[in-house]
């Protein structure tokens, strides 16, 4: 299937019923603005930025401030401020969607059957937990941290926290102690909500000892709320002087305490912190990225309506943990009147079809996952019963680039008439820069559009915008969803270093992209992991795309090591499919596939079989840390072990790198 080939187009009925179509009609009616295609609408949204975001505010009928506010200050990034003087609360707009007509949440886990959580139950538990928070003395601006799986307790804890103006931050319970402390020490939480363990791939993991170590290292904690996941409360050990069980906490501090069912909401400034997310930590202590109530509210309404077309009454799912920004994005679906579908467990246990069966059972209208999951389904030849997925409208894919083969697989083996929404964003903005668009067809290998309000371009090394060529992904104008600051970075030093060093005044995101002839976007991987071979820059995604076609290869990782004299060494690491052997025949097949599909420069200098590829907990391949090992950096400085999903895999690469350096220096 050729890259750029049209695979799906929305029907006229789908387009006319979409939020984006209604918004375009509203702009014509209310603002006397007419747009003949998406490109024209996008151009307006990045050319007249204050007018665009004001229109989003008005379109979603957000409350008008008593006085005129400055929509966007004249300060350059990262100091731009938005809607100064406006007051609101993100959670208040979630609570507006409460209804008896549908559940607030659906929840299932590896070891738990699917069940609904009604809005009445959700609100009662939020109110009870808020009462308990206030008994402890939680104030606006205090931090509540969570060490929880993707379960209703996390959603309840988040809503109770942010509705009071406190700040939420979460990690999944598979994080190691150091990984948790690297994050939570920075923000000094007053309260920790934590599960006593978790279940993954059929195994039960006890976390009480880890929790005890975490609590001892966080002197700011005044209370720990324990959630029973694998133990009975009676068996809990003392991990903190003031600890309480979850059921007591949501009853207001005692199961006998009468609690009002009224949820409390505190209005805060537009820029007041909503939650703190964290960078991967692969380049040092994770950055504590702080987002605002107003910025996230406007952005999530915009994206979920105009780019994901989520409607009230639909069921919205994304496979995620509480340690990935997609968990926050999943909660945002509540703003649209959708029911959020939560799943806790391995995405392919006990078999690859578990999430697709969940999609049929709920039923799910919007199914979100990662590109590696879709490619894994393709590798094993999984084929869904599309009739059982009749309700499924869209499949969202993120986490890494989805190659054309992934697009082809979805339409051939999952559902032929689904809207495949490949998207890309990041923890930095807790949304997508590029994503879906019902005003355009889905083309193989392409993300449909640059999102409204996102002034994105591909730059060369001199800061010149490129037409249909690969370059650095940059954003040239501010957006409300950009972080208000990094926690404990008062002079914005880390903030500026993270995004603004390469191109002054322009946000460099670190992706290697091309804006296509169709005005879509193709991402070629992280630009800091780009392979520079004989002066030609190669995106790692180009290599992985070819290898994904080979049934003998289950996973892979490639790096390029620059050597003295202008030479380089490019090793390719492969995880073989069951029963395969890396013999000379398979090596030659790999070389020929890369040479024929790409170029001779894409052919590795050496192919090495490994048992596993190192990943972060959020599913990112550790290309740069592996490269640093080959450059001689010690493992303890390469990456924080607490951020790794499989730390033993990186130790294998350390051994390989040491052997190579000995061999290279001997040469």
C-alpha cells in the first residue's frame, strides 16, 4: 500500500454531524468568517491566535468573566499568559456532564469483570474524599500525589483534588521507588493515595514495602490513603503514622460519618496549576511539567471535539497507565459528556484480543492505543470480528509513528470503515500537536493535520521552514496548553533549556517530521536519535517500518555512533520471533530489505540479537541512552532506573557497549 494512498473518507452525514462542521457553521454565523477547507481554517487559527482561542471559549459557552480579560499577553514563549483575570475550575466542567442516563465510568481489569460506575456514586465519593481532605487541612495549591493503577480510585482522587484547587500528580505502581521519589520529592505532596499492589500479566505484585520506603523519604506527607488491590486491609502493615483505608477516606474519614453528597468547587485563576506531569527522566531528574486549569480546559475541549469528534453518550477508551499523559487525556473525555472506559492490566493478557473484546462488550466508540500495540497485533496476525465492533467510530494511535503497514492492518483486519486517527503530542502539552480531521480523508502513513491553534512547521538547521522536506518539528507561536512553568524552576532555566535553545523564541519539540503535499504530517522519530550517515539524516522510524514487515523480527532498536575521522558505527539490535535464529541468511534478508526499501545508507554495520529492547514505563524506546552507553557514559548516568519498564534489558546493552569499546579501541 503506497504512502499517501486514501484509505477512508467520512461520509457527508458523518461530516455534517461532526463538532468541526458545527464549529465552522458557528464561525460563519457568529463571526462572519467563512472557510472553504481545513487549511484555510488552520491558517486563520494560527494567524489570529487571540481570536481563535476567544472563539473556542465562546463556542463551548464557558462563563464570561465579569470584566474584560486580556486573552493573550504580548510576552514571548515561554512567558505568554492567557485570559488574565478569568476564573474557572477544570473539574466544574466535568461535573456539568453528570447525568442519570449513562455511567460516568466503565472499569475492567485483568482479574475484575466489566462494571459501570454511576455519576451518583462518583459524585458521592468525590464529595466524601473532599471532606476528608479538608479535615486534614488540604489547601488550594497543595499537592496530592497518587501511586495508583488506572482504576476509579484515581479518577475520584483527581476530581476531588483539582475541584478544591489543589494540584494532582500521579505515577503508576509499577514505578520503582527511586523513580517515584525523583518525581514526588520535587513537588512535596501533602497527601499520598496509593495502592497496596497491582496485577499484571496474571501476577500479583505487592508494593507495601516500596510504599514504606517512599513514605519515609517524603517528609512532606501528612497522610497516606491506602487502596486495597491485592491485600485485605487487616493485613496492612504500618507504612505511615497517619494512614487510612480508601473506604474510610471516601466516607469522609469514617464509614460511619455522614457526608453531604454536594461536591465543592473552588474557582481559581486561569493559570492556576491543575496537575504536574513528568518527562521520562532518561536525561536526568524528570522535569516536573505544570499545566494550568484554563489551558488544559480550552485545549481538551478543542481537541476532543474538533479533532476526535467525541460526543455526549459515547464511550471513550485509551489504554494507558496513570504514569502516562494519556491517562489525563482519557479523563478529559468526561468534559464532552462521554463515559471514560478504564482498563487495568496487560494489553495482551491472556491473549492479544482482550482489548478488542472489551471494545465489543462495552461497546467502545473511540478506542485509543499505541502504534506498537497495533503493530504487535499485526505481527501475530490478529483479526477482529468487525461486526462485533459495529459501534467503533475511531481508533486513536500514538506513542510512536504508525507506519503505512499499520494503517493497512487496521483497515484489513480490524474494521474497514473506522476512522484511524494517528496523533502525536507529548507530556509537555498533555494533548496532540497533530491529529485527526473529519474534513479530510485518512491517507496511509500520514497524520491528517496540524491541529487548530498549533503553528507547527519543519525547520532546517538554520531555522528556515521546509516545504515537504524532513526537518525539526517546531512551534512558532504560543498555545494555552504549553506548561505554565516547571515546578521548582522559578527563573524558567530548565524550561528554556528544554525547548528554546536551538531556535531562540521558537519551541523545538525534538521530533523529526515532514509536512506532506496533502498538508498532513509524517513523523520519522526523535530528532535527537536521528541517524547521521555520511551527512544524510535518517529517521529511526524509517528503519523500524521496514523491520516491522519481517515476520522473523519481533522488535528492534538502532543507533548510530559517530567516530573520529568522520566515520560512524551503526549497530542494529533485533529481538527475534519465537523459533527464529539470527543466521547469515536472516542477516542478509534484513540488509536487502533496508537497502531496497530505503537506501544503502540505511544498512547497519552489524546486526545483533538481544532478548529484549529497553523501554521506559510509558513505552518509549531508549535509543539515546543506548547511544550514550556506546559513547562510554556509565549506566547510572545514562538513565534513572525507576523510569524503566525492563531495566535488565539496558544492562545487557551496557555489556555489549563495553565489549564494542574494547574492540574499537583495540582496532
